[in-house]
C-alpha cells in the first residue's frame, strides 16, 4: 500500500492501492494524447489556464497548506507560503513564456536564420516529499508553458499532495489529462522511463537516486534534469554583520524542519569572530519553537519519516564521537512524532559525517576557518555544489568570492532560495540542468535551428 502518515502524530491518514501497469499505461496515454493538442496552442492560449491555476492556488492556500502540514510535517505558515509561491511561479511563466520561447534571430548568409524552441513531448517528473507542491509546480509551470505534458511520479509518502497538484491543473482548464499523477512505488520508475511515450525525465531527489535515474534515462537516450542533494556552505567573514548573519543562519538551517537541499548546512566562520557568531547563532536556535506543525507559533516540526530521524541521529552521534560538541540540542525528542531537537555541532572537522555527508534535518555544523582562502577551500571541500551563502560587508570582495565557489547559486548577505525569475540547479553530485527562469523553460524544448534559403538562382 501507498500510505500517508502524519509525522507529528504517526497517525495513518490515508492508504492507496498501487496502480496496476494497465492503469499507469492508460494515464501515460492520456498525457501523450493531451500533449498533442496542447503543443498546437499558442503560448498566449497556454497562459490562460496557467493564470487560472495561480488563482486556484491562492483560493485554496489554507486547504492545501493544511494538507502539506498533515502529510509531511511542514509548519503551517511555511506550508501556506509554499502554496502561494507555486502561484507566483504559474504567474511568472504565464507572463514571460512568450518572451522566453520567442524565436531568436541569428545573422547568417541565409535569407533568414533563427533558433526555435519546440516542446519535447511527455515529461516524467519524479518529485520529492519535502516541498510536495512547490517541487511539482517548479517543474510543471515552465514545462507546461513550453508545450509539454507531464506524468507525475511523486514521493510515496505524499500521495494526497500528489493528487491535489493534479486537481489544480485539471480544475484550471488545461486539456484533460495533460498532467496525470500515477500512484506507484519507486521500483516502477524504471518501467516508466522505458516507455517510448516518455520523452525526458526531471528528478529532484538524492544523489544516489539521481545516479540511478540518470543511468536508466541515458540508456534510453532521454534528456534529464537532476536537482539532487546539497551540503551548502554558509560563510561568515570577519567583517560580517554578525547578528543579522546569526538570525538568518537559524532560519537557513531550520526552515522546512531542516529538510531542504538548499538549506545551509555547514557554517564556516572566520576564526576572529567564530565565538561571537557561535553564541548569537546558539541564542537564535534556542529561541525556535518546536512542536505541532499545525500551530502558527511553531518554527520547527517533525522530520517527515522515522528513518530520516534515524539517519540524522547516526550522523550526530558519529560526529560527537569524533570530537564535535553539541552546544544546542543533539538528541531526538520524546513522545509521538518524528521530532529531533534543533542542533548546533561546534568543532566540526572535515572527516566528520556532519561535514562530509548531507544532513537532512535541523542539525548545523560549525566550522572555523583561518582566513578567507581557507573558508573558500572548506566550502568547496564537498561532493555537492547546489547553493552557498557569503556574509561580508565588502560587496566587491563577495562578488569575487562567489566566482570561486563551486555552486549553482551563491547568495551574498541573504538566505539561499529558489525564485521563478532565475535558474536553479547544481554542479558536481548536486546534479545538472536548470529549473526556473528562461534557462529552465529551455531544458525541455527542442532547441531547433532553422535556416531559410537563399534559393539557387534560376
């Protein structure tokens, strides 16, 4: 069975029978057929239901927010903000897709030369549980506006959210069946990738799953976009505004209960200000309210599954055995639900799991750097390369530092976050390809060269 379990109470919310192969095949056929109709529409025509989807998301923000909170434990204020952000993405691509997809003229010897952007067809979207609405709409809004259809294979612990995202697309007036959710186990993904009606694959998930999906899709010569794990550095230089940096650090590490690929995880601080920052950071983390995610006073809720808490526990325990000190938290919380205390580990070194592995929960690793060059070296000493933050008052220096960091996004004096207007993605084991912005909408298009004439003289 595919089960929806409230991680705050461990209550079973709903169960679904996994779909048969015949039912999945029927759904894929519906998407493929709807996509043929959809691709024939103008971008302006596609924008009409996309704008309606934004309206519906805003009208239903409380209902969908409560669903997200109950199904994966996100604090309700963040859950509602997630739904509202989906509406922003729909509006952005409805407004700008015509610009992004416009033919690009190129000067050649021909009478006319240009690059066109045509849809690829049916896209398989394999999405994670941690942002159950945003991850879907982040991929769907640009892909749909480009003229594609979508088969959604969502994470098995958020089946109700998966069906709700399909509900939005259906109710908004898109062609019937243009986006279909299929309720299948992860093992069935291989069969979906092999379906000749699937033109390309987009995945947000772990690096391990990404490597497997990439191998399967490459074996079928199918395009992939992979947004994978991260161990984002949060660099604090000696001249930074420390109080502001510390407050942002607490939010950056603990948003979404610490379960975000682009959450800051390794806090690399120049030695002269490390103690002062550590004290302010600890105060900010201690001030966080942990509890029922349905309460608007809660800042940190439970982890989404018991196994995720077990992994985090192991990473913290091994790091402490190697010499890290838990200055805040450091243990699971008693009672029902998959709660883990917001934690700061000080004295973290490069060999520890808290530095070397992705910690997917509310655990921050504090690392001390000798100087700027050492901070950059520590930031890059990871197999990941998704996001990074740099805190300094010297903005010109920050620009130079950003170019030395191997990451898909670098934010200066701010919180790393995705934005519909700018591309999102990573390097190294954080994946490849981009979502959002004009670069994201191009990923699932046939970038087609067209040259016209001149005809031979008669």
